[in-house]
């Protein structure tokens, strides 16, 4: 019986001893790990404190340049082109001569109309003289009132004929003026459609050339329906500023103002059609060109901002490495409200003046010890 009890006690003691040994070994391992981490060299990084700025709130869109006005030049009279007074792609002003049509037929018609008026003017002079004589004769009863009235009517008829002659003169002069085709707007000419020697007609469907006004210029674009109220609210005060950006979405091409919010939302796309006007004096915008646009619809006061390169993207969204007081980093999830001009606006997850890593994140993990690369970056 005693032997059996001694054996049982031995069996119980073996697991207890083993557990004790394992516990001590494990504790030593954790301590060793902590010591190892403490002994690891710090990772050099660049860090900056989060700052506060007043940041504009943008609504973005992609638009297409649209000429302020486009005119297709056509002839208003029939005739032969005898001269072209511009080069393709030339910038012309209002009244600049573009084409000349043979003026001789119109000069002849003007001369004929002028001669007809002169002839009728002479008849009027004679008729008025006869009317004065008849008036004296009627006063002495040497002429009938009927003859006097007929002469008076003749004077009126000749006067009407002279008025018709003047109308013909005006028409002939107008056609002669139309023989010189001038630009009705300021703009840039396109490709010429006719050459010298061609016969043109007022009824021709094809234009001679197209002139496009480039400054000012419109840009037509759309914005999501979700931004509609913000756009309307901002337009209630001063005109909404609009910035046109190049394809890199960074280089600013021009600044303008919103001129149109369409009167209905497109049900198929859920967007609202907008139009902005730009002075475009340097002609950096072009009709038909795709342009990135952003509307300034508000301002975020004292927004917490960090350099955009400090924000990392993970499977759960954006995050930052925040440097704590013990010079270790914390992997912290944040909410990015806006990114503009290399600054990210952090709406949630970060306070002003907290220091974030902006360079060297690829070697970091939760709890990694860091050091700053220069005293100026460490100061701050």
C-alpha cells in the first residue's frame, strides 16, 4: 500500500515539475523578447507635427471646353471670290476683311439705281413747277380744280418713285458692301472652305470659314447630385470660383466663375449640368479639350492637416504612424476628408500637434522604436 502511494505521489509531482519548468522557460522567453526589442536599433524616420489650416472644400468634375461663340461665315450675295484676306488659324477682330467678291456687278447696279433717281428727280422738279403754275391759274379761274388735282397727284407719284429709287440705291449699296465679307466677331479662323475663283451663292449651305471666339470661353461639365445643394448654397452669395486643372490634376490652367446651374438633374446619370466661364486671355483652354475642374463651395476652418505622403493605405483603409512620447510609433486608423496641394485633411483619428511619420514608413510596425533623422525634424 505504501509503495502504491509513493508511486502515485511521484506521478503527480512529474506534471507539476514540468509545468514549473515550462512556465519559467516561457517567462524567460517573453522577457528575452522584450529585452531584444529594447536592444534593437531605432528606425530613422522623418516626422512632422499635424498642423491646422483653413482648407477649401471642393466639388470636382471633368468638363469640355466650349467656344463662347462660333460663327460660320457665308456669303450674302452671289458672285466670284477674287481675294482671300486671311490665313487659316489667324486671330481676327470685328470688322476684319475675310473675303472679297467681284464688286463690279454691284457697282453697276448702284450706278443704275442712282441714275434712275436722278431722272425721276428731274421729273419731280418739272412736275412741281407745273403744279405751282396750275395753282396760280386756279386762283384766277383759268384752270379747273380737276386739272390741278391731277397735277398734284402726279407730283406725289414722282415723289414715291424717287423714294423707290432711293430704296434701290440702298439695296445696291448694301450688296456692294456685302461683296466684302468681314468678321462679325473676334476669334480664331478655322480651315478655309473656298479658294479664289470659286463662285459662291447666298443660298449655299456650306460656309466659307468658321470663326471661334476663344476668350472668354466656357467649360461645360457635370457634378454628382449629392453636391447639388452645396453648389446652390455657395452660389447664393458671390459667384462660385472654379479652377481649371491640367491632366495631372495639379497644374492650374485658369480660374473662372460658375455661370450656369442647369434647371434639372439628369435622372439617368444622377448628375447636374454646370457651366463655367473663363477669361482665357492666354488661350490655355481650347474648345473640345477635356479639363479637370474643381468648384470652391466652402471652407473648413482650422482643419487638422498632414502631408499627404504621411497617409498610408491598408486593407482597412487609411492609417498613419503616430510617434508617441516614448519614441515608439502607433499604427492609427484615420479618416481623410480631403486631399489638396499635398495636404491631407484628417477629419477623425488625429489631433493637432501630434507628430506623424512622413518618410520611412516601410520599416515600421506597431510599437517600433524610431529616431528622427535631423535635429530640425526632431524639434518642431
